[in-house]
C-alpha cells in the first residue's frame, strides 16, 4: 500500500470518529423523547443544564484535539521530534523513552488548562468541586510520577520485546500487558488508591452491623476491615461505591458523600449491587474481554509496524518501534471507539444483572430510592439519546435501571 493511500485511510478514520462523536453529542444535546419515562418523577432541569454545559465543553476540546492531530500529521511534526531525539545517540530503547517523554510533557501542557477549567469552573458552577488548588496540583504531580515510573518501565519492556524477539514480539507484549493489568488490579486498592485518597475502616455502628449480616447471608468472604470509607468529599460532592482488587486485597469502597446523602437501607442496597458484581464474576469476565481486545490490537500493530509506507504516510523518514507504537495508537484510538460498543453493551448488561441481584436480596424500593437519589445528586442525564447510550454508556441510564427494577 502506498504512503498516500495509508494517509487517506488514516485521515478518514480520524475524521469519521470525530464526526460521529460530533453528531451523537448534538443529538444528545437537543434530544427530547416523544414519550415520558414514567420513572421520571423529579425535576431534572439542572441535570439538563449540566449535560449541555459538558457537551459544549467536550465539543470544544474534541475540536481542538482533532485540529491539532491533523496539523501534526500534515506538517510532519513527528519526524521533526524523531530527528531531534535521535541526535542524542542513546540507542533505540532510551531514544524511544525520551521520544514518548517529550510527547507526554507536551500533552500535559495542552491538556492541563482543559482540566483546570472543567474542575474549577464547570464542576464548581454546579456545586460538585470541593478540591483546592493544592490538592489539584498534588494530584497532577502524583499522576505524572506514576506514569513516569510505571509507564516508563512498561514502555521499556515493550520496546525490548519488539527490538530483540522479532515476529512474535506482539505475543510476548500481550502476555506481559495482561499480567501487568492483573497485577495492577491486585495492588490498586492497597497501594495506588491510598496515594490519592484516605481509606478509613467503616466504624462500628448500625450500618456496619447491617452490612456484616448481609454479607453473612450471602456467604461473601470480605473481612469487615476491608470495607473502607473514601474521603471523596475533599475533591467532589458526587457519590460513588465500587469493588476493587481481588484475593486478600479485595476492598469494598464507599465514598463519604454516599454515607452523607443516603439512608442505611439505600446504602445496603448499593452494597448488594456491588456484591452482585462479585457473585456473578463480572470483573474477571470484563478482564477477558479487554484481553481479547488487546490481543487483536497488538496483532494488528505487528502487521502495520513492518510497513515503511505506514511511517511515510505520517511524514516519518526512519522506521522504528517506538514511532510505530505511537502512529498505530493514533489510528487505533478511533477504531477502539467503535469496538467499545461491545464492551459497553456487556457492561450495561452487567449493571442490570447487579441491580436485579440487589432487588432480590434487599427490598427493591431501597435500590430504586438509591438510584433516584444518585441520579439527582450526581446530575446524570435522565433522557440520553439512544445512540449516545449505545455507543458510549458503560452504565444504563438511571431511569432505565429504575424502570427495569420495577418490572
């Protein structure tokens, strides 16, 4: 395939993903269902304002990203940076790490203003943001440190595989990345999450006793000391609950905002929802799906990385593994957007299943009440466009979940 043909395909893929996002966002912005969902009994006017503000902001950011990547490709900026880092004569592994390090620094500079605006303008305007400038800055520095350490080591290993092993390097990379993902999931609640948030053991009281009794009736082996309360309120007023880790590192995490805004019965229903995920092995099943996706991704990478014309299409004069990783990622991200419809569909089905489990093992009215409060408090969109849900929603709309529980 000639470089110009590659270039046309690449531009079409990137433009298609941008246009689909644009159209879907506009559909969501103006969507008014012809029939009212009977589950919607509260005033969601503020939720709609929050939605439209975020859509406008998201379209602005997406447009900037789209124009930026087009300009970078068409002026051959990747080749310029490649020539610069090659000038240090560091060898392929260190050169690749330096190349990605500079790119990540540039990306950080470009993305940070958007993050600042969303956090301190949009989230503050709608009463969510509670973070301080100091916490925001520390979060950025901690995230950077994590990416430098974990990302740098991971990138080095991937580059070594491709440089030293040959045709089967993609397979070794897939095995390594799968094991790394499992390891990260294992240590996340114990070593990574506490870097950003304080996790306190649930104190003795009626709620702890109610959860303990429920876990015993469901034969769930989670130590009560592994039920933690996260200080989410130091960053946001939104509520959340989730299961993280596995084995002895398994944690059931409840945000302090959840405890503040919900009754004991509602919290127990939410805990039952999370236990439903656990009993139905949703996390391992999701991991299998992600592993299949990464397997296909790395196999495709092994095919295109061998074509010099693929590099020439981006204006890159010299082929290399590290540039190949970057260039492939640029075209794979839009492709992954469409592939994610499958994982999102599966995730939404799992949420319905977990809701059903909660409604069967606790009074269904408690889960309905909990979801209703979560929707109102977190300003979720009560009536998203069906195409938006199909393409991007990992969780079903709150009111659809309520309607499903009510049967």
